[in-house]
C-alpha cells in the first residue's frame, strides 16, 4: 500500500517509519510530512492508498488537512494522544486510530484492516467524519449564556467542569479565566454540552472528559480534573461513566 505519514513530531515520525519498515512489509512509505501544508501537497500529488495522520498539529490539524484534500479515496489511520473531541468524531465515522505511543500489535492490526477496505468505503468514512465535525464538533462554537450582569460568551472547549448551584450553574474555565456563574440549570447545560465531550457524573457535576486527569476507584469513585479539583462520581453513574471512557 502506498502510504504517507503526517506528524509534526520528529520522534513520532521516525518511530512510526521504523515500525512500518520492520513489521508491515505490505506498506511502502512514499512521503513523510511534518505539517499540514506539505501533507496536502503530497496527498494530492502522490495519491496514496493509506495515510497515517496526526490529529493534533499546530497551524493545521489533521481534520483540516482532510478538508483541504481534493479527494478522499484513501484509508486514514489517525494518530492521536487522548483527545475526547477527536476520538468522538473518529468513533462516529468508524475510522481507525492509534494512540501515542503506538503499540506494535495495534499498528499491525490497523494496517491489515486498512488493506481490506475499498476506496469507496474510505471516501464514505472520511466524508461522514467531515460532516460530523461541521454539525457537532467544532469547539469554537460559542453560546451566549445569561448571567446576573448580562450575557457571557462561552466556548465549550474552555469549560473544565460545571457545578450545580440550584437554578444557576458555575462554570469552571481554563486559566486565566475566572469561574462564571450563569443563569442556567445544570440540566440545561447538559443538554447543550452532551454532544461536545461532556458527561454528567453526578447530580451536581458535568465534566469535560478532555480535562480529566485520572479516575480513582471507590464506591462511586472520584475524578481528578486537570486543575486538581476532585469531582465525585455518583454510584448510579459509575457504570455508564466507565463504559463511556472505555469507548474513547
């Protein structure tokens, strides 16, 4: 399979190239690209059958690379660190991904699976991914939320977690922004954020899974968020929560 590697990190590119040469003889690497612009040129000129595409790249991420390509009749295997938004979109489109650092057996399985896909199947999956991103996942989407002082524009990607405060909700945001109290119930916030990588782990808490640092076992357990805050998991929410994060 004619293949292109796209990753902004040199050590990741080199490691993947070495593993492909050693463990995947059916793959012929045509080009190794370090940024989105070079990747688009290589894809349009070389017309590969398979692309290993890093999701998180500066300037132009992997999704934007696909948007800019003239055609999508190739198999895509995404390379990503833990990213709730990216993984939700990838899962929805039935595309494959490899988590960094890449496991050799998972790489071999993904390449073998790629060899069984038709170009029509590949095109459909990429098109479905881009449509899903347009409809649901662009996290620059902002909502005008009412506060006691007026309206506050808030982007979903900046919210670490939401905490119920009766008929209001306190939004804890990425630094340097301070928490914001909005005149919306936690249920209303859940309805807005449920398809944007958030999960209601407790009657009082709605968390952004991308900012989850670790889960500590217990009766219900607790989640340590990236800012160090401990969020309890309700006993009745534990099963659904664990199933959700296992799908990531």
